[in-house]
C-alpha cells in the first residue's frame, strides 16, 4: 500500500524537480491527448514546442509574449510571497492598456521623447490604482482578495469593451470596436529590427531581477516575507500590515499595468478588445512554476509564452482547436500543484496493517 | 506480576526520521496506581503516550493491556479498551454544551438519550467532587472546569487507565488540590492514572511511583515520596546540568514603566478585557504576574508590546508616553518582549535564525538605508547563538527545527542583547528543559542587574517565587496589588489568582469567590 509520509525536512531537490516533473507529465498527457484526437502525437508535439522556435522570427515572437507574462508574474511574485492571492493581474493589465491608450490617443498630435513615458506612466498608474482598490477592500473591510480581484477583472474587461465600442472607437474604423492607431511617438522602440520584439522585454527582465533583489537584499522585502509566512510575527515585530499589503498590491498592479501599456504601445499599436489572451491569468502559473524566484519566473515565462505560440501553430498546421493552449497551461498547473506535494511529503510503501502483530516475533 | 499489571510496555521503540523518540522503553502501571512519567521536553514522553493511546504504532515492542498483548489500533480502540486521555490542550468545542461535548465521544446509542446522559454527568461529577453543569456552554467555563469536562468524559467511558498530560499547569493551587482529591479517589477505586508533569513537588505529593525518561530511554524509577526533589531532577537532566539559579537581592532604582488605568475591552469573544490595570516597575527589579492562563496575560503583553495600542497617558516608560506608539517605536524606546508563542510570533517557523534575528533586532544597525546588511545580521545571530548556548546545526537552521528550549534561549538572547530598559517575558520557560530554563532565568537576572526592569508573566509559581522581587496576580483582566515576594504566601497568592483581592471601586464578584473556595 502506498502512503504519503511527511518529510522531516522539505526536499530541496523537489523544490525544483517538481516543475520539471510537471512539465514531463504535461508532455506525456499531451501525447496521449493528440493520439486520442487521431493526430500523430510526435508531429503535434513538434509543432507545439519546436517549430515555433525554428527561426529568429520565432524567438522574437517568444520574447514578445514573454514580456507581458514576465511583467505580470514579477508583480504577482511580490503578492504571493506575501501570501496575498491577487488573481487580478488580468484586470490590472487591461486597465493599464486602457489608460495608456487614452493617453496615447490624447497625445496623438504631440511629438517628443516624453510622450512614451507619459503613456507608460498612465498604464502603470491605472494598473496600480486598480490593484489598490482590492488592497483597500482587504485592509479596510477584510474582503478576501481572491474574490475582489477576480470581480475587478470582469469590471475592467467591461470598461475596456465600453471604451472600444464607445468613446475610444476609431470613427474611421468601419464600426469595428477598436481605437485609432497610435502615432509613432507613443510606440515602444524595437529591440531587433524587422521583428515585433520591443524593449518591453527589457522592462520585464529588469522587473524580475528587481523583485529578486527586493526579496533577497532589502528590509522591505524581508518584511513582506515575514508578513507572508507569519502574520503574527510581523505584528509582533511591528511591521505595518496595511502598509505592506498596499505596497504589494501597488507593485503588482503597476507592473501589470505596465505590461498592458507595453502591449498597446508595442505590437498592437491600438486598443482592441482582445488586448490580452489571458496573460494576467497565465502569469499566475508562471509564478508558481518559477518558484517565486527571479530566474525561475524568467524561464517559466518563456515556457508559457511558448504554449501560446504552440497553440496557434497547432491551430494552423494541424487544424486543432485553439483551446489546446489553455489545456496545456491547465495541465501544467495541475501537475505542478500535485508534484509540489512531494516537496513536503514522500511516498512510502507500506505493508498491509492488521495481522502483523508488532514485536511478537522479536 | 505481569499478569496483574493494568498496563505493561515492553521494549517500546519508535523511530522518527532523525530521532529515536522511544528507545526500548519499559513501563508497568499496576491497577489503582498513580504513576508519574517524568522527563524534559523531547525525552519521549509524548511519543510514549501516543503509543499507549494508539495515535502512533511502535516500530518494536509490545503493549500488554490487562495481561494481554494488544495492538492499539487508534484512539477509538484505546477508548474502547478503557484508556482515557486528557490532553494538555483540551479538545472541546467552545460553542457546545458540556453534555454535547461529552456525547460526541460516546457511541451513538448512548449519546442520543440526552436526559440520561446529563444525569450520568451529574452523578459522576458529584461523586468525584468535580461540580459540573452539563447544560453550560464550554465557552463560559474556566480552564479548571474545562479540564473537569475532559476528565468526566473519560470517566463516563469507564476508563481503567487515565492519562493526564501536565494537568496542573493550567490550574490555581486550590484547583490543583481539588484535582488531586479526585485522582486519589479514582485511584482508591482501582483506576490507574498515568500522570505527566514537570512539577516535582506535586509528583511527590500525589504519585505512588515514578518513571523518569531522558533521550527516549528510561533513566530511572523511584517511589517519589521516598526521594528528594533534587534526586528526581537529577534523574531527569543528567549529572552535568545545574538545577536552579540563585537570585541575588536586587537594588531597585527609579520608576521606569508606569501603567495608569489601562483598560482594553476585548474584541475577541473568548478573550479577556483588561480592567483598569495600575502598576509601576522600577529599574533593576523583577516583577512577577501570576495567574491562570486566559485571565488577560496575553492582552497585557500585547498592550505593553504595542501590538495593541492604548490611549495616550496610560503607559509611559522613563516618563515618556508610549501609549500610542506601535511595536517598532516601543522597541526603540527600549522595550523588549518575549511572547508566549515562540513559533509563530516570537519567531517565524520557516525562517532561519539569521532572518529571525533581523525580525526584532533591525534597530541595532543591521539595516542601512533599506538594505539588509547581511554580514552584520549573521554576526549578530552567531553572537546570540554563542552567548546563549543555542544548540542548532548552524545559524541557518530554521526556527522550527530547534527544540523549545533552544529556540527560547535564542529569542531571550535576541531581546536581551538589545540592552532593553524594560523586558517583558511571558511564560519564558513553559515547556522548556531544565537546563535551558536555568539559562533563561540567569539571563533575566543579568538583565535586572544591568538596570533593566523585568516583567515576568508566568504560570509557574516556583519560577515566580524564585526570581521575582515583587509580584501579584492577574484574574479576569484585573491586577492584584504587587507586593514583595517575601511577604506573599502561597495561600494568599492562590486567592489572588482566583480574583479575591481588594480593588478600588470594585468588589470581587461572587462567582469568582466561590471558585476559589470550591
């Protein structure tokens, strides 16, 4: 009989082995799934994981999708390390995209280096304020942040839809729900010429490293960590709970807002209803897969960026539904959470209990 | 002999990862015997209890119950064969009545007939001198009464062996006497009792036999009434540990902490409101506050530490008002606090000793412009570990991996090395081994001699009498007068712990008086 037994010390190996194992299990399940769909499993897997990265263009696209994921994930890392379960990166992302677009469209006649920072700043502030709503609800009214942030996501999405159908709709756009195209001064510079990759990726990498430094080197990061691990110790030490919760939400919202702003002023160049394919939600998986560490979330964001591309590739090449992306992401999270049990527990084979009277043979 | 014993344990071995909790333990309890099980924390007493109660299965060895080798499958099986256990932390539902709580542990057939059950509870409780109203809600009961519920529960199940885990640690001296009368009566009727305690004097008073454990092994057994307390202590700790500290007389200085009419209505339905607490602490003295847990000790500690803020003017230290200040500011003003909960308040369980040093010692130059000075923090942690003989694998060990005594030495060290002007320590030696307790007492005395005021909140009366220059008691959130220890007899203190003391403006309430007398 197999049973789970608590480990005396958490396994360091499984801390990082768990994501790898989860990925392997996801791939394995993927193979079975493709086979069941009547497709050639190996070919499908190749299209999902390898073909998207077969040229420079592919790598650039990977970086392009990494940027928003990593920005959101870096912010969420601050929250999750503090045990604040902010599920609202999606809404904060959308608000960032919305208000960055407002700024970009208002400044469409302006030129100058200051336009872009204003556009990005508008996105950061909008995202931060959206997150701050949840922070206030939590600290003032003890509302569970999981619920409030999810609900705020829907409100943000509806505000976006209202904007693109109403005030921000391009009058020359044949009635399509989308804004005018941004002018050049509101666009992010390209990172590699001839591709869509923009400097948003640098923001993201910087944010990931900064969050890493925050938690390993600074006193405020230490306080966030203590609050996350043990609220009563934080209160005992005199670390202001409200201040820290607000800070975590503001950082997370600001970074998600920046991600949204970078999307509209980067590859999309206008505001559209489908500004996010669910980056804010996928970023949650990134944080857990990346073990809430800088290097980890960078690698994990690349992997999850690939699932977006792989899903599209399968859609094109093998005529499979786009839901494959979500399926793979879901499987990955599911297996990860399962495998994480082995950080604290180990499997033990046990002989069946009753008959063997203990000690009688001794 | 073996056939007449109620319980016999033969060569019990239980191996946990990295620790042999029981290493060939033999123990025999005769029918009607009150048997003491002694040992420091980590000696293996709890594991042995769990083996008897069926919570864990031994790796080797046999449990012989009434002469028959038995494998105890689990607590339910243990109850069925007649083993009852009263845990140190009660397993009662506060929102249910006494009868309902007892019904929960009975077979459905007996539990359904409420009236019959209530009658039985009344009968059993009066017979053993433990007055209990089956219809009262547990939330309204005192700690002593809750313990009676647990004991009555075992008696109704007709336990032939009653295991009591440190039962007296939550009682006033008077309540202890009542409990002992009950236990003696039970023993006379043939019920065996396994009595776990740290308090050697009690064991001498009550128990017929004692078995002493150390490091998972039985290190001795004796008839407690025939040997001295020091002899028993020696068996518990081994030959090389000092058994106690001798406090030298103090030279109190100026008033350092003054508390004026400190009142805190509680928000917690099961908490205690502080009621017009008045006290003064002088530099260079240790003042003790006795009292049964749950009478406002935690609230008082929070009010002093700043976790709960007070109105302006209630609290001042060195003449400076700190009522409104938070924990960080108070620490800056020289207040150090050792809370009752070591893990999960005094220290973060999953963090290393290094990080736990930073937790409260950040004001000692360990942080510069928001950046943690890692080298300094490590140095400070290493200093604490060395000065206070904290036994851990390294300063990178997590707080949770330390034994209670070592973690407490670490926490006391962390606070004491910050050279506080006021040290507030709550139950500093609770559940701590004798060796560490001595070290902790010495640290407190050293602080006092350096001119700090020390407030010691404790349930351990021996400790209070040993260390304190003045003391009083806390009951239902009210503080008795604080008088020199030499002038305060144990009887008087017991009455104060039960709330019988004069208070300007308020007379002690009737219920509390009957409590003490009961």
